[in-house]
C-alpha cells in the first residue's frame, strides 16, 4: 500500500496478488480500490493487480469540482491510471472506471493485454434516439438540476437508488451518507462526461483499433440502459465477448464477485 503524488493529486494505491502478469483495476464512482479485493484475490497467483483510489474517493485526497470543465475528472483519472502502466497490462474497470479503461485502450491499444469492462457507463456510445438513452437523459437532467440547486442529499439519494448496491439510503451509515452528499458535484462532472464524451472515446476508428481480447459484463437487473451500452460497444470491437450475470445489478464487484472473477479469468486465458 502506498500514498504518493500523481498528476498533482495525493493518491492511495495497493497491490492485489503476486502473479507475473501486471494488471490495473479502476473502481466505480463513489467506490474505492478495496472493492476489487474479493474479485481479484482469487486470481492472485496469476496477476499482480494495482488498484488505486480515485481522487475524492477512499483514502485519496479530495478533489474540488468547482469551476471544473465538463469531463475534467475523467481526464484526471485517466492520466492517473496511465501513470501506473509501464508495460502491457490486463486492464479491468467497473462503471465509470470501465469508461476510463476504455479511454486508455482507445488511446494506447499497445498498452493493453486484455480488457474487461464491467457495466461501462459510456452512454455516448448509444444512439441518442434510442428510447433507453432518452429516458436516462431525462433522469440526468433532473440530477444535474438538483446538484446545481445545491440539493445534494436528494441528488445522492437518487444516484444511489439507481446505481448503488440496493442498500436503502436510511440503512447506510451516517458517515457514508455524508461522504456521498459531499461527492455529488464530482458526480455531476463525471456524469456529463459519460453522456458527452469529451475524451472522444467513441470517435470513428477508436474502439475498432483495440486488438486485445475484450470482455463486457453486465447484470440482468441493472438499469435498462446497460445492455444497450454493452452491445453498442461490442459492435465496434473485433475480439469481444458479452456476458450477462443473472440477478446482478450495477454493483457486480460487490454483489457477484465470484462470477466476475470467473469471467475475468476467462478473458485472461484469451490473451
């Protein structure tokens, strides 16, 4: 475990496993690197995975969203993630972390040995005329309005209802609720990037240039947009598999870690 300065941010990171293959795992919004332990420890003889806490998450320092350009947080986390890569890695990301992983794979395909995307929230990959995109866009407008008006607790409740692990808001520890409320301006910056794609992950020829084996994982109890996103991304990648975990919602690393471990192992075998 270590805490050092990367891209001007105090970043906490840890190693999971002692295997010969280097891996990098990127967690979801409002998550932390610790969420990867039950998923990756069973693969510890095969991979040595680095997992870091994004700014304003876990044990890393806070990040102030005030005045930040749309997509600034995604760009920052992408640069931090890239700072851990010095040879081809098995790249694994969940939710927003999967969007960051995909951005790295599009920008530097030679740095990726295999790519596992768990519930990637790159909504920009979906045709904007799709009914599920339209429905989600309306929810996003409401979330952005609540954040802009400073109703951060209401925004946090709504966000966790749609994208959490199914734990009722009132059942969460008070300190955790307070942290989620504090993180809402950052969530707004992240959500904007998911829709608008300022990093141009979806640019023509981008995903098509990924030559590593890719596994996209979603749950059959996830928000309805997720299988649509998974298929939209998969349609543009040559070597790809899409897996749906029965009974799983968005927080697959927390609720279905064993099944996810098996799917990652399958993708490792293909590379």
